[in-house]
C-alpha cells in the first residue's frame, strides 16, 4: 500500500488580511516569499491589528465615546509598547472618501482614500501675511550691580518719585548702606542730586515698624534690665523683622564706632558694646531672618570689639569672650555657604597676634578669636605659627600680662585631651626630656612649664598622641 504524498502549494487562509498585501509589501522591499510564509505573516498581522483595536476600543469606552479616534490608537500603541504613528492627530482628523468601483477588477473590495483639501491660490495671495514669532531663547542680564539697577530694556523702569509730597511729613528710607534718611526739603534736594549719579533702591517702612524701631533701640540702651531683656527676646524670636534688619545692623555698627572712637573707654561704653554684641547674637539666633547679605556689615563690629587695644578694664575679658562666641556662631552658620570666610578671618587674627607693635589687648582678642574659629586655628596660631612664643617674649618685657597669659592658657586647653589620670613629664626619662625641649622651642619657657604638668596634653599639642599611647 503506497503512502499518499502531501500536496505542496495549496495554502488555506481564511483571515481578513489577504496574503496578497503581504506579498506586495515584500516585493516593494525586494523580498520574495512563499505562500506559506505570507499566510503566516498575514495571520500574525491580523492578530496584531485585532490587539491594537481591542486596546483602542477600551480607551474609547472609558472616554464615553462611540467613535474611535486617532488618540485612542496612540494610547493603545503606548500600552503595547509600539512606536506611535506620526502625522495623525485627534484635533484634525483626516476625511476619507470611498473610491468608485473598478469595473475591470470585480473581485476588488471597496477602496477608501484621504481627500486632499483644495487651496485657492488667489485667496491665499490676497490674505495678510502672518509673521512667525521668534523661537524661545535664553539670555542673561544684570538685575542689579552693587545695589544699582542698570537702565536696560530688560529691567523694569524705575518708579518716579512723587513731587507733590507733603514737606512736613517724614518717612524712613533705606539706601544702599542701610542708613536712615529723613524726608525733609533739604534732604530731598540732596537726594535728587545723588540720584543723578547713583540710583538708590528705597523701601518705605510702615508707621508701625518705625515706632517699633524707636522703642526697641530706646529699650536696648536703657538702664532697665527688664526692658533690655524683653527687647533682646523680641529680636531673638519675633518674625517679620526682615525689613528692619539693615537699620538694626547699621545702628549696631554706628554704636560700636561711637564707643571705640574715644581714646579711653568708660564704663558706659563697655555696657553699650555689650548690648551691641547681644543684639548681633540675637539677630543670628532668629531663624526667620536672612542675614547672609549683611555679613560684611556684621563682621566689622565683632572684629573691632575683639581686637581693639583699649577696652574698659572691667568689661575687657567679658567683651572679648562674647565677641569670640558671636564670631564662632557666624562661622558655624555661614562657613558652609562661604568657604573662604574662615580662612580670611583666621588670617586677620594671625596678623593681629604675630605682627610686631600690637598691644596686649589686641593680642588677647586675637587669641580668643582663634578659640572661636576652632581647634585647628588655635594649633596653627599658637603652636605652629609661633603665637605663644610672641606672647611669652612680650610678657617677659614687663607690664601687667595676667589677662594675656590666661587667654593663652584658655586657648591651649582647647587642645587638651580629656583624661581621668593626669601625670607630668619626667625629666629623668630621655623621651620626656625631648618632649619638654620641643615644648620650650614651640611655646617658650613660660607656657612649656605649665603644659609639661600634663604629659598627654603636651604630646597632643605636639602631635605625638600616638607615641603617648605606646608609652
């Protein structure tokens, strides 16, 4: 019995998508495919079309519509991770027209085509020409240069000054330096002359802030401790004082200059300086104030109080310690934003400590300022920079040096490690004798004798903590 051979070339395809379309697409690409391959591809294409239509119909039903749009097809493509079709939008749907039947091809089905819009050239030429706008672009310009707004088209025009203002009315204005100006006829004429040279940025304070400023400054300088404490608490906690910040900083600067410009400071000057430092500290503690733009005005009063040669004797140590603590707070809050702030202040303090001809009060303030900067500043200033030897040589020349010596010892204690057991260096041991010799070379005899009483402190100061642990 012979086996029946399978027939080749007969392919059964009952789908909607014809294999002739597959062959036409393949021939347009220069590919010849057989009927079984074309049938398999046609079945897969039909499956994909059904899948896309099913997803698009789901979007159509969710949109409460009965007509499927191109946006539904695009959403279906996006869900199926298929690249969308370009050139079709739901806002401008194409219009399809049915072509006339082909008499010579009766087997061909209905054919639809996109109807092109007819354009009347005469009408287009008569219409007004529309100029296309420029594309989006970016450019840079200066909003303000040193507080002065440049007169360029990109910046808004300056607000004209009213000319019919009552001459008897006074108001507080802020100029570029943050000073207080009174609006009277003489001052107005002077401001008009200055406005031709430099444009001032002004800010009018409300009547309430003016009254608050007056009562605040009066309470701070009064002898009543309760009022002064309440005023400092208001500066430390109240919000809404940003508009008064330049006035207060200017007032502090003028108060410090007025107290230090005399040759010999009195007790009242010492109290005034103490109040000014307390005001700066309160402003720094207020989290609602933005003080970074005014750091260049805050630091001079602090450094002036810290490094001044002659402060009132009863307030000198307290004022320099308070100024050092305030300086430490400034660096803690703003050294991250301004990395060069700490090195610049440290350079100023080192010059005041090491430079010849400086007074003992200035050197004491520089030492306490180094303590406020940090531990490494004390090491570089007193140990590595030779500041301790400079102070030791000056103290040997005579004069009252108790406060200066105490400030050096307070600074050196910053480098002292915490230890429960304190033992001194033994001169009989060669290693301890070498440490003492190095201490005398770095600190001088006066401070070396005091530091040698604690062996761990001495080795930590010289950077020999590792060898101390081994001993």
